[in-house]
């Protein structure tokens, strides 16, 4: 097992592009951490630096209290699961899973035992003599995971392993990967652009944007208390509503009402954040929202509309009767987040 420690780790390419700005954090032994962010944010570069596939420009990277800046990937005691599975098409499932051990001259009987154990764990026993072309996408991903498991690594690295699967398989594999990590207790770092994967799988999430770590926290912390408007808009489906408010007296004006929220730290304007589920239908409510579109999603409905010409989304239960047009809503002030209008950073 291993912890992973970043101390001012930075990546600058030869052309001067800074892919990862100096980052410092620790991943605890046995923790499942997800790196999430849009394409080009630096998350895969950070994973590749842990793996030893990218050189570190500056800073110190430690795995299990050992500095690995100049250690070859093969000597870092890690196992990596790739997006494209990286299976050998001419080999059976059995030989694919055991290939890494064979290269290390592990005795055949030990390889056979480890392969059988991994196959049983991943429900692959009946497929051991098949070729990858005879498997589904989900089964191929299990084979790739089996190849990682038999090595008994100190650290698992997952590079967007579910992006090639359809929605149903992704949901199933999310559960399987999380359950497997819990069972093995191996420190795991998982890269994805899918915030649903991040929210459902992680012990902690590292949200990245433009090479910068925007926030580190548990899924609940990041969802309830986003550190910036970027995190607020990226994490959550649907995302947090971000509305312009102006200072008026000691409060903040939103549309036709002045909210009793202390505005002493605000210049003239700010951004108010409120999750769609925190806006509730209320016949006596002071928010007059013009509902334009109603999305039926089975267990609930999403109402898309306008509040004083600002776009807004509301999440309501499936049994709540709604129609397009103007309806009244309310929101608890303790569910509101405030962000600086210029920097986007959280104020309260």
C-alpha cells in the first residue's frame, strides 16, 4: 500500500506550455481519489507524472515515502488501466491477465493461481480461454483490471477507463470498480472528465481547470460548498444556477426582491449560486420564474426558464404539477453560495 505526496509539482513542456501549475497535496494510503476536469485541464498529465510516463519539471513526487522523480515506471510498483484496454488480441484472457507476471519470470503455478483468483473476483472465469475479440467492452475492461490486480501493486492508476463504454455499462462498471477498490484497499487515482463518475466513486475529488487545482474535497464538500464558479458549474447535473445580484443597502437584490444576505464584502455586484433542487415551488414564494421548458426524467422533472431574463433551472419531484409560464418559487438563504463577480472565487 502507498500514499502519494505532491510537493510543488509542476509540468512545463519544451515549448513553454505549463500543463500543470505547482501543485501540493497528499493522497492517503487506501484512498480513492478522482482527478476531474474538462479536456486539457492537466488531469491526465498529472496521472502520467505519477506513472512516470511524463517527466516532472520541478517539485518532488513521493510514493510510499520514496521520491520517484527519477525512478522508471517499471520500478514504481504501480499498475495502470488504460482507456483503450491495451489487450493483446492474439492472446487469450488467461494469457493477457498473466502476461506481466510472465515477463517478471514468476513461476507458472503462481501465475495460474493469481490469474484464477483475479478471474473469479471479476466474474471472468468462464471467459479465460477466449480472445479479446470475443468479449464485450465491459468484459475487456475487466480483463485490463485483472492484469493490474495480479501484480499486487501499491498503487492503481485509471486513465478514463470507462469512456469507451455505453451508458448502461459505465454505470455498472462504476459500481464494480469502486467495490473492487474497497475490497483490495489499494490506493487508487482515477482520471475522468465525467463529473458523475467523480461524484459517485471518489473518497475525495481534485477538480482541475487550466492546469490549476480549483478545489480538493469530498464529493459532498465540493457539491455543497464549491470554491469557485467553475467548480459550481462543472460539478453537478444539472449544474448550480449562477445568478447576478447587486448590492442594495445591507442586502442583495435578485430580480424583484432584496435578499437578507450580508453584503459588506461585496462592491457592487456578485454571483449568487443556488442548486436546482434548493428552489422549491411555493404559491407564496417571492421568486417569479417564467418556465419555458419542462424535462420529464422519470423520477423527477427539470424546469428550465428565466428569472428576470437570467436563465435558471429548477428540480422538482415527478408528482409536482407544473405548467409553462410564470410560477412562484422560494429558496432557503442557507442554501445560497456567493462568489466574487470578477475572480469567481467563493465569498460565503
